[in-house]
C-alpha cells in the first residue's frame, strides 16, 4: 500500500497542521510505503517573498522530522524536486472540466477571505491531483474539509482513463473520523490564512499568549459552561488523557471555574505534550547536513516512482 500526503510551506506549522496531517501521517508510515512532500509549488499562491518560502520549506522539513517522521520508512521531499509533477499537471488540465474546478469549496472560501483570485489558486486541485496520481498512490490521509480534493482527483483520473485507457489508480481518502477540524483561537478552523493559529514550536511566552487569547463567551465564573461549544475544551481533548478530559468536562458543567483557569490548564497540557518533539527538533537543528540528506534521499525515491508513471502517461497521450 502506497500512502501519499503533502503539507504547504506557506508558514510556520501549527497544531492544526499537526493533528490534521502530521500525526496521522507519522502513524501511517508503519502501514505501508509512504511518500510525504513539502508543497512549495502550492505555497506560491500565498507566499510572495522568495527567502521566506525557502526558509518555510526547510522549517517544515525540520518540524516534520521532529514530530516523528522516520526517513527510513517514509520518503520526505520537496515538491519542486520532482519537476515531472508540473508536466503532469498540464496534461491533467487538458481533460479537467472547468465546472469541476468552479465547484471547489477551498477556492471559494479563500477568495471570500481576500486571497487574489489567481489562475494558480483556481487550478490548485489539478496540481494536487498530479501530486497524488504521479506516485500511484493508494491512500491519501486528509481532514474532512479536504475530502473534496480527493474526489476531484478521482474524477480527473477517471477522465484520463476513459480518454486514454487505464493509466491511473483511483486513490482512496483516509479520513480521521475521530478528529474534527482543529479550531483556532477565534473558533474558526485553525489556519495560517486566518491568523488564528497556535504554533507547534512557538516560544513559551508567545504560545501562552495565544492560548490566553482564545475567544470565549461572556458567562461568569459561577455559571455552568458548555464544553461541546468551547474551543478550549476541543483543543484540550486533542492532548489530554481520558480521565483528564472528563475532569475538565465536569468542571465546565458544574460551574465555579473561569475560562482563564481553563486556558492555563490547556497551555500547560499543550506545552507538556510537545516537549519531546521540541527536544528532538533541537537535536536536528545541530546537524544541517542531516536535513539535506533526508530531502535528497526522498527526492531520489520520489523521482524514481514518478518516472514510471510519466513514462506510462506520455506513451498513452502521444508525447
């Protein structure tokens, strides 16, 4: 079984990235042959400073390794180190219906929030389809909000297969039903685009500040509070044990504890949870050559598999 996943290098990784993509990706590397890429082509839709993009791409690699990726089990590489992916993107775009892209939720949402309506943003799902199909991927772990992109990938693959014969596998999404979208400090989906994130490896003072700024309702200390509608409780549920979670739930429901105290409890648990990963990150940073070696090794593996698929594609379409 081949597993494929990617993460944009559009900014510093936050806990939404961790629980939405990195944690399941690390778990899945034990189940099959894993290919994980840093999506720096995708990041061009939002990052305009070249040095920032380069730094972000390297930082994502470091953070991924610190969070448990094993380069002996999984290939980690830069999207741009597999140039054939852009060739496949063009080929796929010649059969992709405009209506399919016009229905993409992600494009509409980002434009509604102020991102420029560029051709790159509009055709983002085609590049994503190329990312997936070029490695003969079987499984793609995604959050519920990304499921549509896998459906688009499958639709495009079917179009190609109908037109040119059986070229592509149809990948299946692996959705973590137990984890809803990770909320940001404003209660919306945690996203760099929304400026509502809590970084995985942020400084202690800044992390505490972000947690303490979580938006809550105006219920007084003595009042009972609803844990189901609380961003604090939802975030705590990601890092706390079962008994700890039930203890917080009871305190929410019985009243007598203010949101400020709950936020302090959440910060302490978050800081404890990511402590081993912070230590691992410090070790990795001491050896820059290790990072380069991991990315180079991953790119060699990725290009080998991409080359097999592209040979098949070029022959089928007449190139």
